[in-house]
């Protein structure tokens, strides 16, 4: 995916009580044709930006819309892992459980036709916003864990498209065509619970609306990216995306019991997390999302990390990986054998008006599981974890450390350290020249001033 840059935009100050057409005329009389020509150039540049944005949107819709519905082949002899859940595919019931688990994830893609992004003429993020979209998906998964019952899945009542696994049908309830249900009372209770969770589900989706007022929408993320030197149309790396998510959660007033911690220099400082999460008794810890930007190789993924990535994706505390292929971000959610399972944000869809009471949800859930070989994974990524409370965080530290310690010859992806960072997280940036990496037997200092983009080279 090639990033696009936003067209130049000049805000012209109008004299008070003068209409635009009159002002242009007055400017022409008083300042000559130069100002009029400059204004015309601005308008033409904005028009070119809009046309370019529309062309990119159409191209992505055609290109990725075609590949999106291609069949992905899954072996019935190997389990599929989705964020800590293992699914066997040997029979219809188990395949249906896999399908429901997959389709319940929030799928956030390129959109077109949303309100213009501030400081640009862009009304679509097609061609440049994929990192922000994968970050949104990881955050959405964390919010579902934070707000929903542990075993929640989205109840849909349509037939999934046939693929190599057989047609998988997901039912909301037993309908008349299946005969009378023997679980009428339970279904009634489930129906009440479904209405409650569905209201939360819909509310979470609305927080990612393509509108300036949405706390985690594309407009808000672009606004927060300005402090990192980014603007609409720029390429965002996985590390910057992690810091933008942290700022978005901190800036919102809707989730006072949730915080985001971004690891620094591949290190999770336990006292910093404690400081972030602790509240005075008798209040409990805040829930926390841990984001760890890493680089797992040079130009390509170091194969020695594949086993470790698998182990991390097998943990229930893992909420996925913001990663992908070079300049082509994907949200990694699991694996089968030597293939990663992912959600692709590159399919450009029309913006959904979420001011309507029952806005359609179908475009926010993907029915087509996609896979790719681990060997194609870009080494730059941000790995996410979620802990609901203090005990969950302590468990997270234990199981993640065990998953990282896969081989005596392999440098750990990242480490846990008692104490605090010497840097202030609020003022830190994802670009660092020095970091520490650690073997099981020791720790050493390395210069990363020549490492690629904004990541620590391991």
C-alpha cells in the first residue's frame, strides 16, 4: 500500500460582513490578479485532492473487495487459535463456534464520504489510514473484554458465505423452521441478556464513528497524531498508533476505569503500570491495555520469533497485533499451523450514519476469515494485552513472560522490569536511539540509531 499525502490547504481570512464573491472581487480590484490566482490554485489543489481520494477509494474497493471474498483454506486436522481460544474444525458444531468467534470481532475498514478531516480536503482514509484502522480494531477487542461478558459473541441470523469449511450457519435463536424449542424459558432469558449486550455492542461501535465527535473515530485519532508530527494522509507506524490509542483513551471521559500503557524501549516497567492503575482503597485497580511496540527482525521477520508470536496469540490476555505486510497494515488475531489469521482494513466502504437509532452493523463484522504465511509478516508491530484488574495483571506478567522465554538462544521480544522508567510516558516519543534487550542470562545495551522507522531492532 502506498501512502498518499494530503493536498495543500490554505485558510483564507474573510473581511467581516463581506460575502465570498464580493471579497474576491474586492481583492481583484485592490491587490491585483495575484491573490485571485492564488485562491484559484488553492481551490484547484483541493479539487485534485478530492479526486485523488475518490480514485484511491474506488481502487481499494475493487482490489480488496475482490480478494476479500476469496476462499481461505483451513485444515480440519489442526486447531485454529483466535486470541486465546482454540477451535477444532472436525465437526459442524465446532466450526460454527469458530465462525461465531471470528465474526464477533469488530471489523473497521477504510471509509469514504465522512466529514472532511481538519487541515485537509480528505473525506476518506483510503490509501493511508490502515494502521489507524488496525489500532481501532485492537482497541475495540479490548473494549469488548472490558464491557462484555467473557463468553460474549455477536448473535447474527444470516447464513455465512460458503467456504472450504462447509456452509456455516449461525442462528440467533431456534426459529419455527427448526420445530418447537425445548429451551423456551432459557431462550427468553437469553433474549433479555442479548438485548442488554447488544445495546453495549452498538454503543462501542458508535465510539468508532467516522465523525469528529467520536472518541475513537478517525478524526480524533488524526487530531491526536499531530503531536507526533503526523497529519491526515501521512503514514502512521505501529508504535505511533500505540501512543495515539493511549492518548485517545486518556482524553475520553467515557471509560474512567480503563487506561493504556505503552512499553518504552521494549520494556514494561511494573511500577509505572502500578502507578497508572492504582486507586485509593476501597476502589480496585483500573483495567489496563498494555501495548508493546517491537521490531522482530531487519527487513524481514526473524523466523526464530514465530513460535513466540504463536504463544502470545494463544494467551487469553492477548488482544491481537497491529502489524501486517510492508506498508500494508493488518490486524493479526490468531493462527493455524504456519499461517496467521487476520482482519484486513483495506476494503473501502461507505460511511455509516450512526445518528440513526438502528444503524446497520453488518459492515462492521467480517464473515471471511483470511490467512497468510508467518514468513510474510512485517517485523514492525505492536502487540496488545488486556488485564481487567490487579490479579489479572499479575497473571498476565507470569504467562507472557513464560511465552517469551521460548528459547535460550533467542533475545526476548520485550521484558518486565521492577521500578520506573527514567522517562515521562507523556513526553516520550516512539523514536529512541538506545534500548536494552535481554537474554535469559543477562542484559546488554545496544545502539539502535540506524534501525528502520521508529522501532527497536531485535
